[in-house]
C-alpha cells in the first residue's frame, strides 16, 4: 500500500512538514532522557484499578526522569459521560499521589488552546439525531488547515447569529487566543470599537 497516496486522499490540504510542526511546537524544556507521558481516561464513571495502575506508572516514569505527565480527559464518548466524573477522577488520582504537570484540571484545561471563529451557512445534510451540523464555508481549504494546525477546543457550536466579535472579545477574559478563519480580524476589531 502506498501510504503517501492514502495520506493525500485523507488529508489533501495538509502542507505541514515534520520540520514546520517541530518549529511551531518546540520541544519541552526537560532534561536529557526525560519521559513525557500521557493519561487519557474517559469520564464514564468511577476510577477503576486500571486507571490507577496506568496513572501511577505514567506519573512515576515521568517524574522520576524529570519529565512531564499530561492528563487528557477523553471527550469522544459523550453518550457514556457521567456528570462529575472528571472531578472524581482528578480527586481520586490526587488522593493516590498522582499529580499532573499539564492538561485537564478541575478548573479546566491548562493547555495553550485557541478558539476557532468564523461564519458559515447552515445547509441540509443527512439526518444525524442532532449530533452534526452541516455547514457551508467560503474557504474550506483555509478552515481545514486551521483545524489541522490547532490546538483548539474540541467542541463545535452553531449559533444562528454573527457572534464572532463577541466571542473574539470574550477570549481575552477566558485566557485563550481567538483565531479567525474568515480572515476578517480588522472588521471584527472595528466592530468592537463601535465603527
């Protein structure tokens, strides 16, 4: 199988190279030989022994080597998500001495995220029980590139008004960077100035 052909079919507009990604996301400042580990549980209920074993192993490998432990709470199984499970998970791991350096916390995620903002037109699409919104955008290639670049907050919201300027301004107060894919930052700033 020609993997380059498959990659081009799946991601036709990706132009990033390993070198450009390494430049955009530089290495963490950790000692030589340090290990960076990741724990990615689903918030579907109480913490079980497997979570504790994985958490303890990841934490020890990272911290004994001078590395970093990253907590990434999965958000891909919304139907099974249990309210309050993230707090239970973090508190239980903390009780057992498993502490994280990056990622999710009870107060939210402390990663460097951006909010991707833009306008789209809602269009008809296949029925999906309300889980998907079908939209049309002016520059699909630019939107695809932005999504691949990330990192973004994972959820997508469709609002039937132009609230881009309001969300752009709100980013200042919630500590994330606004990122416009419509290339209209000057118009948004003019709107916020009352022009």
